[in-house]
């Protein structure tokens, strides 16, 4: 059985951006709708500006889709709390959430290989988020 992390890294190494790879893997796992893939594109490369890591942004997209206002039963602030937890745990693992800092000026394949870690970390956080729900 292939994990969300393994699927996302495979997509990432084969042409998808960081954010797209995680959302596509989540679509494959039934965690979100396929209409979110184009949304994920704009979060690639730190929103194309080097700001928030696209992998973390993808985890947030999936969280919001599942726990946001219309999908939260009883607690309208659940998505915000989960968002905060995602950021805090990502920071524990990587120190920062800024794409420019995380990528350290790497380009091309060197950057792809380096950023696999952030893609993997974000997927683990998504998986943990859903384990906590069950």
C-alpha cells in the first residue's frame, strides 16, 4: 500500500509542484475534491514569491476543505485550530515556514531533491490530522 507521502513525492519528482503533488495525492486518497488541484498551483514556490512553503499551504488547503466552515460539525473554529497546529508542527520540523529560507537558494533538481523533505513532512502532518479524527 502506497502512503500519501510516497504518492506525493512521486508526483513531485515527476512534474508536479510541491503544493500540487500533495493535493493530487490527497485527491487519490479521497481526502479532497479534484477541483482543488488548480487551486494548489498558485501556492507553488511559496506563492511564486518565496513566502509560505507550498507544501505547508497544500496541507492547509486539505485541512480547510475537510474542516472548514461548512464541513465542521459543531465547532466553527476547528479549521483554524488545525491550521495553527499544522504551522506549529511544520516549524518544529523545519524551523521556518518561508519557502525562500527553506529552499536556501537552490535551483532545479537540487531544489527538488531538497524540498522532498518538506513535501514528506506536510503529508505526514495531513495523515496525522486524519488519524486524530478517527
